[in-house]
C-alpha cells in the first residue's frame, strides 16, 4: 500500500480576503471623503466668484448715481442670486477717524504716529496754538456717499462691497 502524502495547499484564506476588502473599503472611504470635500469647496468658490463678479458689476452701475438710493431684486441671468443696492449720505468726523487709525487709545505709539498727530494738531483750527490736542480741536466733518452692494446667494450667504465718495466738508 502506498501512503499518499497530502501536501499542504498554499493559497489565500477567506479571512485574508475579508481583511484585504476591509482595508480597501477604508482607503476608498478616505479618498471619497476628500474628493467630496474638494468638490464642495470648488462649488462654494465658484459661487463666491460669481457673487464677487455680480457685486462689481452692480457697483460700477451704482457709481453713476450721485444721490441717496435704494433697491432690491434678483438677476435675470442668475435667479439664485439676489441683490440689495444702497446709497446713503453719511458724515465722518475726520479727527475721530484719524485718531482711530493712529491708535489713539494705545499708550505706546511709534515716532511716525506722533508726527502724524502733530500735523493734524497744526491743521486743526484752534484759538490756543500751544495747547492743541485732538480732544480740544474742533471737529472736521466730511460728508460722503456710502455705496453698498450686497449679493445674497446659496444658503443665505452674503457678499458685500462698499465704496465711499467724498462730497466735501459739511
């Protein structure tokens, strides 16, 4: 009688196949997550780019007007985009504005900021030239037209573009 020796079969077991499938499913899910995120980011960037373009076009048309104005509506070519155009007259106190730009509230100021403050003090009309400071200087009011274009798109996302045109001293 012959005794047969059964060789151990070499191959892949069911457990190894399941582990490999689980690994590839995880890798596929990871890649898919980033692809979907990239597609969404690209769509949002495209929507914002279109809103910026529409806002600039609206602002260019609005700049032709020189009086207060207000209107709302939607674009015929892009019905998912709505707009709000507004021109208001505002008054700006230039000394307050200059003080806020120079950080007047801060204790530490640099040399350039101090030079600018001195120039403003010299220009500001005041009776006593030795005791001029920004608090005692009279206000210089400047009238401006504030042009504001707001584009509303998507899930109530907004893009706003502002422009100011001087009208002279008040």
